[in-house]
């Protein structure tokens, strides 16, 4: 399941990184060439710092999306064997559709959303503060 999820979303991260690399002005590369920087030095001191914002957004998007995983485990295993691959999003769908407990499912989804929002806010705050240092 992990391999399928990584395969599914790798293209988004690659496109974000590619667009971030294309947005770096050529002047930085020319200055690094004049200074005699190696390819690794260009990556470490030019590309990586300039991609920090894009990588933060990519990691944050993947972090938030990892909580909303539904299709992969449902298609691959259906939540089994037993309940070993049942995620909270699958349990929520089963509660709302299978058991038709709409009120409890609505409350559960709101709490689930607030937990994801809080974790994402903490994650973003930690990442941006570490980049500003």
C-alpha cells in the first residue's frame, strides 16, 4: 500500500520541484560557475535554499493528504485482513454510509478535520521557523 501511495503522488512532488527549479534565475547559476562551484555546491547552496518554500508546500500537501487516504487500501485490501489496514477515513465512510449513522459521522469528520488542521499548522510553523534561522 505504501508503494502504491508513493507511486500515485510522486508525479505531483516532481512537478512542484521542477517548477521551483525553473523559477530560479540564471544569474545564480552564472555566479556559481564564475566562483568555480561544483555541481554539489550548486545544489547545496543555490538550488536547495531556493526550493525550500516549494519543498515545504510539497511536504505539507503530502502530509495532509496522507490522512485522507481512502482509495488505495479500499481497492487493495478492503480494510483487511481483519481491520489491519483500515484507516480513519475508511472507518468514517463505513460509519456514514454502511451504518447510516450520519450525526455521529458528521461529528467524527469535524473532529478529524480539526486534528488534521492543527497538525498541519504545527508542521508548517515548525518548518517555516527552522527555515528562517
